[in-house]
């Protein structure tokens, strides 16, 4: 029996129902992936090309001209190992942020757990991530960087990154419904976030003196700092900063919970105001 | 006595209206921030924060639906029919009361929800099926039946964007037709599509009804409601006006003339229906040269008047009148010759001769096209009027069938001197 009652306030995330609707999640993800690759001439190559081109640009400007300290690693490999998780996160969060507003027809005509919508957008970005991994493998072979045991923790790190993206995506998606001009804020936020994350530079340059307390604090507070640095370290076989990682892991779980709970709290109004 | 499949108790749904009288929708961050910034100032001036009004789309609605019952929901536009269906299908939450549903629920508020033009027919079948709540297994099992029903087998691997609208509609309905929940909620999906398609839909719903499913069917199409449903609920301004046997309720609805409004006037330009180009001031249906209060018979010539505000400087407009029967059948569409009107009020009058319309209840839709190019105004159900039957000089008292009832020239007489096999 299903009971329909007025509801206000906080709701549980409802994992059970999400699990029940997992096939819908699968189909929506599959649709996103398929449509994206059908609409472009290059198809799945985009998933590789986007970080690859960014790598090229950053390699020229930061690697060659600015000579950013990478701790002795080849800059292209260094920057790609950071861009890979970052591109995933940025794509996932911005697509998820616009997903609910873009699914007006679904929301006003069919019932299903609404969290499925931003989750499917994030899942579609996971697909791109997997494709882009092949490029990383090629780069590692090219620069003869051997795979180490550290690589084994990469899936765990990506899971934490996924949690952060799910939470952030759900939060932005919900805000986007309530405040329709939020979509102009999202790209700006993502851009800012990128510079606050050590993707194209190293967050603690070995032996370098601390330049500014504020920017340092911001870097550490950013939950992505630890994850992306740890991912790079695990792939390239350099030591992982456990303290930063622990903070990021905690932040990922909190971000997931806060994003999903806020989404659940306001989702009942979606059909009325969208 | 088995437990009801659906029991609705004191159900209510409140919407907030914004100042312009429309439903309060999303806000913008910019507005909210500037509101928050100026809030202390407003408090100093003694103004209250929000001035939105409330509106109950549904209020105190209670009724039960037995298992295997087929229930029709009727009422005017804005009576709360769609809101009720949206609550039952869990798309929106009620503000008060509760609903208990027993059994697996499927809802069909639209045909083809989630269809993506870039995907092929086959891919859309799976996507749409999943959206309607079918499992992969179920869709695989019913795949052949779906393709059969739609009759689009040759185009399964063609993207739906290359389909004609009729074809994609057939495919969409074929998926929906395979939905076999215990409780099915259906909204006016029949309003779209051609006559054949509507017949197919009605047939499928009839099958489900005979198969012992519980159906809730919202429609303007009183004939369809009468044919399909055993019981009906008539909603009026968000409340249950009548609930009972379908014929009683539908007859009550028609007789109440609740559906009738032969004249409607909007006094303020701001509140009138329309847009920034054109707004409606008055609609009136009356016997020619008489007041709208006078009744209209089959042989009465009628004038349908529209008075509109033209809000642009000067425009060349074509008014277009579409007349529908209460069952939703389009009777005719008549387009006025282009006319140039200046800013301000103007009138359009359409004269409908006597002995054209059959007896029945009709509703009016008005469209306006600018520069013979773009439709700038399109509103349905502007007025509803009834045409009464007259005493006929022939010995036939049943209802004459047909959308119209023109008086045509007949000549009947002996053929001459020759008689067969004389």
C-alpha cells in the first residue's frame, strides 16, 4: 500500500527506492551517453580529446613558459593525471546542476525518485572518465612511468570523488530549480573551483616557502585538493598525503549527504515551480 | 466488501499565486538577494514581506475507488482534475489530507514522455518503457507486441526525429499500452492525435477495464467517459460536486449548465487573458440581434462577438474561430479576412447562420494571426453555449446524429410515368 501525505521538512535519502529504480538510472545514463556521442561527429573521442587538448594548452603555458614545479615529473603527464579527475568532476557537477531544469517533462508527467536525474548525469560523466583513462595509460607508457601498487587505491579515490560529485550535483540541481538564474552561476563556480584545486599546479611545491596563508587555507579546505593530489600520487607512484586525504574523504561523505538531503527536502516543489 | 483500491480523504492542494494572478513559480537569485537586502528597509516602512495570495486547487476531496472500478473525472478547466491526478500519481504532494493506494500504480499523463528525437525507435521503446516503470525484462517480453501495435517495424533503427508525428505518437502509445499495473491513472491523452488514434486508445482502455484493472480517467470527452466508466466524479472549483453512476453525474454536469458561459467579460487589461500583444476584453455568444440571455435553438442565427485590446501600435490581424462540441470534436474552423486595427479596443463578429449546428453544447477557441504569418493569440474554452433542439415537422424525435445539422434542399416525388416492370 502506498500512502500519500503532505510532507515538509527533511526526508531520508531513500536508498531503498533508488535501488528499486536502478534500471531507470541505467537507461537515463545510457540515453545521456548515447545522445551526446550521436550528436557529435567525433563521438566518444571527445571524452579523450577534451582533457588532451587542455593538457596541451597547459603544457605549453605552464610547463614550457611558466615552468611550474612538478616535483620532477614530466609536466604533460603531471597535468593530465590532475585533469582526468578534475574534468570528470567539473562535467558531472555542471551537467547534474542543469539536469533537473532540463527534465521538466519528466518531472511534471511521471513519478520516480527525483535524485535519479542528477545521478544519471554524474553516471554519464563516469563513462567519459573511463574512456579518458585509456589516454592516461598511453601517456604513462610514453613517458615510461611504471605502474605501482599505489594504483590500487585509485578506484577508492574515484569513489570518493564520485560521492562529492553526486552531492554537489544534487545541490546545484535543486538550487537551479528554485533560482532559475543559478545556471549562470554554475560555470563561474566551476571555473573558480578549478583554480582553487591543484589540477594544473602542485599544492605543496616541495621546499617552497608558503606564499600566502589564505590561499593555503583555501587549498586545504577544498575537498578536491586531497582527492586529486592523492589520485595523481597513486597513478604516478609518489607519496600520498594521508592528512589531506582523510579530510577530503570526510568532506566527500558530508557533501554527498548535504547535497542529497537538501535535494530531498525541496524536491516536492519541483513539479509545482519548474 | 473488499478494501478500496484508492481511498482519498480530505485531500487538499494549495498553490500560491503571485501578484499577476499566475501561479508563483521559480524565483531568481537576483530577486531573492535584492529582497533580502531591502527587507530591513521595508520593515522600517511597516510593509509586510510577502503579498502572495493562496489558491486551493483542491479542497476537502474524499472518495473511494473500488478494485476493478473504472472512474471518470469530469469538470471545467481549472476545476482541479489534473491536480488530483498529479497527486494520485505522486508527481506533486498534497497540502492536506491523505490518499491510500493499494496495488502497483501506473500513470499516463502524457504519451511519449522522455522520447528523445536522436534515439532510434528501438532505443526509445526501452527508454520510455523504463520511464513508465517497466523493467528491462518486461520490455523485452513485450517488445514484439509493442512493435506490432505501433506498426513501425521497418523504422525501428531510424532515429525518431525522422518519424512523422503520427508515427512517433503510435510508437509512444504502443509502449504505454503495454503498461499493465493494477491501478492505471490516465489524463486526457486522447485529446491529441487523430480520430483513428483516439479509437485505438479508447479500445485499449476498454480492454484494460474488462481485464479487471482499476482505472481513473480524466477527460473532457463526455462520450468517452460515458462509454468507458461505470462511475464518475464531477469536480467544481476543487471540490467534489457529485460522485456516483456515470450517467447521473454526466447528465448532472450537462444540465447544471456549469459548463455554460455564453458571455465573459474582463474589465482590466492587466488581468485579461492574452499577452503583451493582444488581450481579450469580452466574448459573447447570442442570438443575432438579441441578448446573450436568450436561448439558442437549432434554427437560431447566432453572433459570436470578440472584443480585444490591441496593445501594439498597429497590426494586421486574422481572427480565427474554432468551434468544439463538448465531447471535444472539432466542428469547424472559420477564419476572418485580414483586418488592420490600431491601438485600443476592437471587435470581431462571426455570424453563424441558423440550421447549421446540431443540438448540443459547444465551446469556443479563438486564435489570432499577425501579418498572416505568426499566431500571436490562442485560447480555448473562452465561452460555452448550448444549442437546444426545436420541435420538428417530422415524426422523428430521437437525436439527429452528426456534427452539424444543416437544413438542405430535398426534393422527393414520383419519378414519372414509368414504373418498374409496369
